[in-house]
C-alpha cells in the first residue's frame, strides 16, 4: 500500500476526529477507496475503537433515485439509529466517474435531502470529517493525471496543521468580534451582511481534511446586494457556471447561471432555508494551488471567499441566534485575487488576496 | 450490466426477502459485488423500500483484527442499533481472495464473534438472505474459470423455487414428526441424535440463495457417536480436511482433523455451544452438481448431509425446547452417495443418496 495512505489514515484518526479506546466510528467509503478504509481499520484497531463501514455508491444511489417514486422517499430510520450510537463519522469522497448521478432528476435529490435532514443534523453534532481519496474520476475532473492528482491530494492533507492553524488565527481575531462584512469584487459583486453574534471557526483539518479556511454564519435576514460566483459550481456532475444571486432582506430574490441554471434552481427550491445563506468562508490554504472542481479543496484556496446557501454549520451559531436549518448546504466561490476587497466593520482587511497582517497589503 | 445480475436481484427482493413499500433494508456487499448492489437499489427503488449499504471488506477486517488487542473487542453498538430498525437484511458474499483473513489469529475471530453475538441473534430474527456474487476468488477456490463459475452460480440462484420446494416437502414430511435420526457412512460415521419436538424447515431460496435443503435442530444433549466429515471445511481461507468429532451426551469430547486442526480447535473453543450441534441439514439441490469449497452451495448438494456446531437456526427450535445460543455456527459435510444411509425412527429414509420417495430406492 502507498505509505501516504497510511499517513492520511493517521491524520484522520489522531488529528481530525481524535479517536480513543471504545469510540464507535462509522466510515463511509466508495469502492475505489477501499485502501484508505483498510488503513483506517488498522489505526482504529490499534486505538481500540469500534468501526463500521458503509459503502458510498453513486451508481446505487442513481439506480434507486431513478426508479423510485419521489413521494415514497422517506427518512432512513436504520441509518439514523446507527448514527445516534456513533461517536465519530469519517466520510471519504472519491469517484470513478464524477458525473455518475448527472442524470438523476434534481427534484428527487432534493426530496431525499429533505427526508434525511434529521440524519444530516445528527451527523453535524458528532465528531466528523470529510476527506478525499485521489480517485481517477476526481483527477479527470481536475484535468490532471491520477499520479499528479495523488501528489496534490496528499500534499494538501498530510501536512503540518498546527502551522496552518496559527496562520488562520489572525483572521479569526479580525472576523469573530465583527458586526458587518462586505464583499466587493469587480463590477458584479457587492454584498453586505451582518455576522453579529455569530462565531468564527478556525478550520485546520478537523471536519474537513484538507482544512484551510475560517468561516462564520451570516445573520439569515441581513444579506443585501448582488454577487457573481466566478468559479464554477459542480453539482451531481453538472458544472454550473457564473452563478449570480441577488439578495433582499437575506433572501434570494433573483438568480441566474450561464450553464445548467436548472440545477441551481433545484438547489434553491429545496426548502425556505436554501434561499438564504448559511455560511461565509475565507479560503486561506495556499498549498492548494489550483482549482480542481472539488469544493472540499477549492473553497480552501487562498485569495478566495465562498458563501453557502442553506444549512449553517452548527458551531458558528451560538444558542439564541437565528439558525438556518435547511436540508441542503451548497458552497459557491468568488475569486478575490484581483480588483476585490473584504471589508470588516468598514475597514479593508484583505485587498486582492493579501490580508492586512501580511506583507504587501495595500489599505 | 449482465442481465443475470438483474434477475438475481429480482429473486432476492421478491422471493427471498419479499420487500414491500416502506421496508428498511440493509445490504452488505463486498466491493467486487457493487453491480449486484446497484441492481438491488434499482428494484428497491421500484418497491418503495428504504435501503442502506454496508461494505464487507475482509481486507479491512484483517487489518483491524491483527492490530487490535483481543481484550478491546466489544459489541458494535451502532451496528446493533441500525439492525433493530431494519426489516430485511441482504448479505452478499463474493471474494477477490478467499484467503484474505487466513493470517488473522483465530482467537481474535472468536472474540469478535462472542462480542457481537447480540447482532447475530438480532439478524436471525429478521427477514434475511445470504447469497453469492460470482467473484474471481470464489471461482479460483472452485477451480473454475470466472465465466464458468458465473454460469454455475446463476443456474443455482435464478431458478424455479416452487418446484424445488415441492421436491423437498416430501423429506420435510418424513423428518418433521420424527424423534430419532441416525447417520451412518462407511466405517467412520455412526451418529445418533434426537430431533424430538424440533421443527424441520424447507429451505427453498429464502434465507439462503441458493437454497435446497431441509434442516432441523438436534436436541443439544442427545447426540452420541462419531462422525467423519469427508468434505473439507473452509474457514477464513484455511482448508480443514477430514474433521472427526466424537460426541457424548451431546458434547464434543474428542476431535481431530488432517490439516489445519488448530482452526477447528478455535471454532470449538468459541463458547460452550460451539461444542454442541445446532443444525442437521440434508442437501437436496441436484442442480448444484459439483463441490466448490463454498458452504452456501456445498451444503445444498444432493447426496450429502451436514451438521453445524454452534448456534441453532431459531425457526427450528420451538419455544420451550432447548436452544443452542452459541456465537458461532459452522457447517460440515458428509458425502452420503456411497455405503451410507439415513435412518429416521429406525427406518431407512435414504440409502446411498436415493430417498425412499424416489425411483431406485433400496430399503
């Protein structure tokens, strides 16, 4: 086995979800990632944990959704029951074909997300991590050879996470006490929102591996303005380009996309929360040096911000603050490297990708 | 996809576990059998069922067991919790390498079986089926090409199960009301047992697919005599040959094997019940025309009987009768085609493989 797979397993078990003796652990892996599941079982055996292994199969999901009646889609009680007895969840992504579910009707995908929202909520309350196995389909989507893509993935995940945490902490200290945030980029993006009372989280490879962002939750009703996401959104293998959203009192009141607009419409129609923001994130991981059409990596790139419509990440919303409880959570990215700035409480904290605590910052 | 896989899925869903709308279903599949999982998801979508998919990975199991401390092995609470909310379980076997767990210490395998006995018991109370995907490792073990093995498997599973049921029912009618059964073969096997009060089950492709046997439970303390299992036992990829057991008052008081005797010893040491019988079965499926070192098929062959040490099949033991609750269940086979007979309450019911209700029977 590639020794980088065992390293990856060790980072997951000891850093991301901090497994100790007696922990129940659920691993979800696609067939192409069985090697990583094996390496994780090795480590979990050493730690005295109690693992189970689910197969993520987009082929099976597609077969089910295309053949079912949308009205029959119900909560998976057995999956929820297992999760309630689980301490930590390890979700491994990895595709032989990233377009495997591209011919599933979006309304069925949305119906399933609604039916299984309790599972998603339960999982969010656990120790969990989402990570990547460098499979050929993901490499193809990134326009990379499988070997080059493996190097890219392992460089991003098997790294010094303490150093990354310290770098990001300086941005947390600016954003956490803030009330107002404004994102401006080119002519098409000028969006203001309140983050008052919300908590800013430093993501250094715990719930996402790779990590490399700081993120918080906008106050759901506070978002005003327009935004053009100039990095494409990949959804069930469909590439949605140049998503444009217009917000009034927090709600999406107008939208467009240059390609696959109906996929975007399907996301926004999931439920009420899907038309409001749930997350503001700032990418700070400069080891992720290229766009690979994979949100887990793309949203962490330096010189970018991202916003998610839908569910807020629980830990960013203190008790008593308004919480977006949508069944969906879809991130979209803006390139901030040129003609762009981020303002916090009226002060520019990043211009053209350079933070105010970095050399070369121009106020 | 091979159309025989879709046929197999239909037999499983509609015949073996009779799925209807709203049923929660757990599928367990090895990576090599993803095609069958996909075909099952198609059918389960059509039926309005609620499926989940577990990955059976002998590689992961081996990694876990070799690295864990036997004392740390505990019940998988999350797996049990899921099962309690499950209506039907579909277990798919299929190996890329049937010897994958051959270097796992048998005491750890036994410790895991003990720790997870509540899971095994819970599953036995559900609608469940164990079936086979024709994978290359299983073909190799059978000394067949993969293509010839596929033909063998699909002939055995995609068949007229009503006709098979009727053939077997004649043996059920002889065995079900019986008190005493005696198995005699060659010089080495003469074993007597009581089946008084136990129920004989007609297996026509429900819990096992292929089916093709009738089986009951010996009264645990009643077994007396000696038996030589002249068909090999395959356990974790190890082939155990010519298992010999001597019973007194139901208990194994002496044993031997010509190869891998320590594997047999590991089975018998699982717990108290592992030294007593849990099943007497009579193979009646003449479409299974060769021995393939795979118990799911071998035990159904015509002209054979099998006995299992360990756990009794629940439905063969009516309330109030003594029940073997061992954590293990290991079947072993005797060839009855020559110099052999089965006696029921003092009358010969099968001689050299021919039943008394068949042409050519010699009393």
